[in-house]
């Protein structure tokens, strides 16, 4: 073969979470492994995750926390390499971590420490890297081999792993490359859209709520048959915060979301008690004990908000309470992939082995991580999917 052609057992395209995990495991098995990426350095999304502290997994991992056209697909990988297995890896390297709300685990110091751990494991497994390399084309050769053309190299491998992620956060190198490779090999790709993403509002709602920018409140957000309780955050573009991001993955255009702004209080009973005890305060004054004044002014009609409790009819009281406990809004859309944390949809998992991540119709071709139609909720679920799917592929390439 010409000198420009390099032979390798395993070629992994994508140096993100799932690609690095796959490389480590394949290298441990004595396979020669090369990871290539168009970025200048590995693990960019890992370093961005969790505000630089990397929400690397969740104690409460289960298949119920994932969205997929095949809800059973993720079970095998999550069982083969669980959150406890990844925690054990951190403890082996003496990396400190902490648990936050809802079972979320974060690095105590920096996400870079976790990336350094993965790269240390890669070095121990003799993994090779090529950065700033774009793949020009991929060709299937006879004898179940693949030829990958880059500039200026040609690489021939036995196993090819597509670990290129989805379309979220294009600034970190996101691209549709993985979907195009799947389609090249006649593997179905489901429609994709942004997930875990803030909502935008129509001009009328945006103008009305713009003064609330920066306000965060604990709330229950309902969409379809799902509900999430965490903070919501008002922004100058619309609605964000953990509860909104969770809801966004289940939201469809034109669908309403219902927000309970006071989930721990029966507002009607509370106001009726004030009324019974002869309170002469204005509605807005009473509500300001529970909610920010700016929020009250934005969602309660001015004539009702300024009326005293004693002058408020039962019908009006019910309307006020309904507005706060079931505040309904129809988002105009989302902020899209620019700020989305994940991509919903992707490579059809019904055409992939749930145990090995190998394409059922193309021997030697594997898909891992976000490029697949498996999307986790906010809170470390997506990185755990990356670790688990990468690990499974690494045992089989």
C-alpha cells in the first residue's frame, strides 16, 4: 500500500465523551485506536458542561429519563456500564465530586480535571489522536474494511465509530456529519430538533414579560403529560431555567405550557382566610408575600391587582388564583441549536444493536452518543449515555 495510507484497527471520528470512552475501552483490549476530530482539541462539550464543573452523571439513572423512538434501546448500555461504573473510574483517579439536587453529580473542582482523566486513560491504552482533520469521504472496502480520506491522509480500518454528536452548540464543533454517514450507508435518520433549550415568545408576550428579565421562581411546568418542578427564569428573549429546559424536549410547536407559579400554596384558601380575617390589603400587596412584584404586575390585570381583597368577588378571586396556579402560555419557538444542550432525534436506533452499538446492516460500523436517537433529561443523563454507549462500542470494535 502507498505510504500515505495508514492502517488501524479502530478509527473513531469524534473526540467527545462517547468517542473518548470508546477509545479507552478498545485500546485496553489491545486494539490499535486512532481518534480524529475537526476541532483543535478534545472534549470541548465536556469542558462546557455544568458551567465548567461537568454534570457527568446522575445517581437516579434509568431508561425512564430518556426520549427515543425505541424507549427500551438504552437499557442494555446503561446496565453494561452504569453511573456507578463511571463513579468508580473517578474515584480510581481520586477526582473529587459532589451531589446536587435531583441526584446530579458534578466535579468539585473543574471539568478539565475530568477531561484530563479521560486523556490519561487514553494514553494508558495507547490511543492516537489527529486533530484539526476534516473527513472528506468514507468508503466501504471488501473484507469488511473502511477507507477514510482526510487531508492529506488515507486511513484504512476494520471498525469505524461515528461519535460526532448532534447539532447542539455549533460553537463547540457540532455538525450533521454523523447523520450524513448514516444516510450514506442507508441507515435511517429520524428528524432532529433542539432539546433542553429556552423558549422564545411572540412579540406581544415578549413585550409584556421583558421587564421580568432576570427573575427566577420555583415552579411546576407542565407540557403534554409531563411535568417538571425546578426554577424557571425570565430572560429578555423568553423563558429559560431548568424546568423550562426539561419541558422543551417534550414540547411541540403550537403546544401550550402550563406553569404553576406557587406549587406549595393553595392560593385560593390562603386569600379566603385573609378575607375572612378582615384584611383590607390590595391583592398585589398580599401576592407580593409570595411572588416578585414585577411578576404580579405582568400577569394579573391591573384593575384586579390594585383592588382590595374585601372588594374582590369570589369569581375574580378564582380567576386570580387560576392565573397563578395555571399560568398558560404558548411559546413562539425555541432558541434553537445555538443554546440547546442536546439534539432530539438522529440515527434510528432500531437499525443499531442495543448491546454493541454496531449497525445491524453494516458490519464494523458503530454509532455512539448524541448522534443516536437517544436523548436524556437535564441533569447528567446525556453524558452518562455517552459513557455507556461509548463503553459498549469499545468492547466490540
